[in-house]
C-alpha cells in the first residue's frame, strides 16, 4: 500500500517533467470550463471495498502528515463536522461522518449525508484528474518505447522509460480504489437523506441533500422537485444558491451565470470551499482559472484538488512566463 501511495505522489512530479518537455501542452486542458459532474466520471472497478479502503487509507495518512495540527482531525461537535464539510477536505471526512451519524439529530444526519455525497464526488474528481495526468505519461511511455525500438534511445531515455513504465502501469490500483468507493459513499449519502425526508418532512435539510444527489445523477425533474421543497422551507439558504448555480452550469451550459451564483454563495459564506472549487472548474482561460485556483489554495491548502493540481498549475504558469520573456527578447532584438 505504501508503495502504491508513493507512486501516486511521484505521478505529479513526473507529470511536470512530461508537461515541460511537451511545451506546455496541458494549458488548453487546464483552461477548459468544466463542471464537477463532467470531472466526476463514473468508472468501473472490480476491486473489493476492503482493498480500496486500505489503499486510500494509506493515502489519507500520508496527506495528514502535513496537517497534523488541524483541530478538525478530531471533531467534537456538529459545528466541527459542519466545518469539515465546508472545508471540502476528504481526508477529514471519516471522523466527521461518524460523529454526525452518532448524533442522530436532523442537523447531524443532514451533515452526515452531505459529507457522504461530497466524499463520493470528490473521489470521482480525483480519479479523473489522476487519469488525465497518467494519460499524458502513457503517451510519453509509448514515444520512449518507439525510440528504444529504433535504437536511438540514450541511456537517459532508457532510465526515464523504466521509471515511467513502472509508474504508469502500477498506478491503476489508486484510481480503481477511488472508483470503487465513490458510489459506496454516494449511495450511503442518498440513503441517509431519504430517511431524513421521511422522518422530518417539514425540515429542508433532507431535500437539500437529495437535490444534490439527483444533480449528480442528472435526474433534473427530481432535482427540480427537491429544490422546490428547499425554496418553500428555507428560501435564503446558501446551499440553495449553490444548487441553482450548479443547475445553470450542468443543465443549461450557462457557466457564466453559474459562476455568479457560486460567488453569491461565497459572499454569504466565505468559507464555502466546495463553491470555490466549482468556480475553478467552470472558469475559462488559464490566467483566470489560475487566479481562482489560488483563491481555493488560500482557503484550504489541503483540498484534494490543490494537493494534486498545484504543481501542475505552477509549472504551466512558469512556462507561460518564460515564453513571454523569450518573446520580449526576440521583439527587442528585432528593433535593431
């Protein structure tokens, strides 16, 4: 498990080398406007739940080493569990979910349900980001293999081929683990929310969570019905702003309107990290997207997207700046 974990950590740094060597080829991918559902591609996995939990448990332990003093690692109240939810930091979720479920109140169960849904979607997003990175590396492995076959590979090329081949073809277990556990958490969140709607039909919380569940499934009639229930019970809900913004992007393709909705939610609740992550996904253009990414990074440096993508964004930004400096020098020389 630890070897698999180390390979996952190495994936990012090796992707940077691939990125630099390819002349910043990923800048277009990074600049594209997407939604969480587009990133959260459902992937089949034959791994057992126990195997998946072991692999991702090791990964969470590794991440926590840089965040040991975070008081939310040992949540004691529902407010702590809610703070974990707002942090969008997946490695904090297990204890927060356990605490919220044990509380058993409407608020506690609603937090537990939303945590489970967020957990599942985050796992899917992480799997997709890792897949994008490893896809680039697989292309480079093929290129290096062709170079080796032609007899033109240097010793450095062969050493790099060995490293990348081992990395790429052993990386599958982590993506399989993420894909295996994602639907488990989504289903659990939906079950809790359904029970909550039945047991407390006058409260808005269960409907709010069910709306998010139907959004993930793309079941828009059911989504609309749940949103209507939330509007009737809590029309000033920050979560309602989030839901409507998501709908603008994922159903109507209106990412500009969705970003405005997310920023309205952030204005009401500045620590709404999930909303800022959505803004990062939906923003078009590398420069603008990177600015929104830096805001996400400032909100939570241990957000899973930050943990994976920060080196990539920074490398692309450095390459773009270097390109600009070269262009300025060329233009300056052409004046004489």
